[in-house]
């Protein structure tokens, strides 16, 4: 007989994120960096710090009357999977990653936004849940609305919005040129470290998930900034947060008045 961790912890205070039922909204933004939770919180009315444990920093507030939370996941699929599972355990219904990512498509510039329409599982976490051949895809309604909203809200900014396939990788420093060339041959748009596990878990748990990333650099053009503040990326984080909040508000309006 083995322990079912999910059933034991369902509806209880969660071990890693240190949150209990009622402390989050059904909608949760997922940055990687805990400091980016603070950036998102400034766009929420009445935002309160609910917990800060390990790499998971959570605020809850409202946007246009909709209760929304933001929880940082840390880096990589293992940490993001834990955050997703525990948030779902206490009532999260929609999870949207707000991250940064390196582009492979040569036309994408630093500061542009990229929405993931499907993810390659170049990581080990998803293999604990599903076979390698099982796809990692986002919620289609949510992702379509996210793309539409992003393009509307960036129309006059000078920055573009792209949609395509993301490769979710485990090793930031382990990606060889041969590996990247293979991804380019598949027309992969960009690299991140979380989306495939997020999509896999959301599918299995029956909740919605999507990803939007600010472009941190382009590995095809060698346009990268590692040794100083990446100002355009910081601006992209601000834009994507506002876009996701507006997407959530629009999605909520389609649900009609609550009984």
C-alpha cells in the first residue's frame, strides 16, 4: 500500500506553497521569480501577501472585481509542478505562466511577447505523469483569448506578439548547438523551463493553463543580455502581466453573472 499525497493534502494547508483554501483566487498567475510576484501584485486592488515559503511567494487581490492570485514557481518543471499541484489542491482553476524565454525564431526581438500553443517535453517531470508521446497543450479557449488580447494591447507599442511551439528544457546551460539546430529544424519558436509540465498537470487535473513569455534574448541571432539589466525584458514583464489580467477579466465576462 502506498501513500497518495494528493488525496492526503487535498483541501488542506499545502506543504510547499504554505497556502490554505480560501487564500487564493480561482485564477493564478505563475511567474518563476519570487520578485516578479511583487511586480504583479501592484496591479491588483487590495493585494495582500498570503505566503512566502521557499521559492513560492503569493499575493491575492482583485482586478476589476475578479479575485486573482500570483504565486512564483521557481525555475524548472519540478518546482512548477509542485506549485501547480498544490494550487489546484486548494481551488485554482486557471493557471497562467508569466515568464521570460529565449527565442529561436530569428525575427523575434528582445521585449516581444510569445504565447505557447504547445510544448515539447524536453524534461523529466512530465514522464512521471504521462508517456513521452502524450502532447502538452494549453487550454485552447484561454490561449486564443490571450493571443487576441495581447495583440490588441500591444498594437501601438512597437513590440510584436508571436504564437508557436515551445521547447521546455531541464538544463539552461546544457543546450548544445546541435540540440538547438534540431529544434530550429522543427520550427520551434522558443525555449522555456516550465510550460510542458504545467500543461500536462492542468490537463490531468481538469483545469485551464496557458503561457505567455517576454523575450529575454534570441539564441539564433546571438542577441542576449546576461551581464546587465535587460530593460526591454522588464518592460515585457509589465506588459504581459497587464495582458493576462485583462484576459482573465474578459474570460470571466463570458461566464455571465454568478448565481
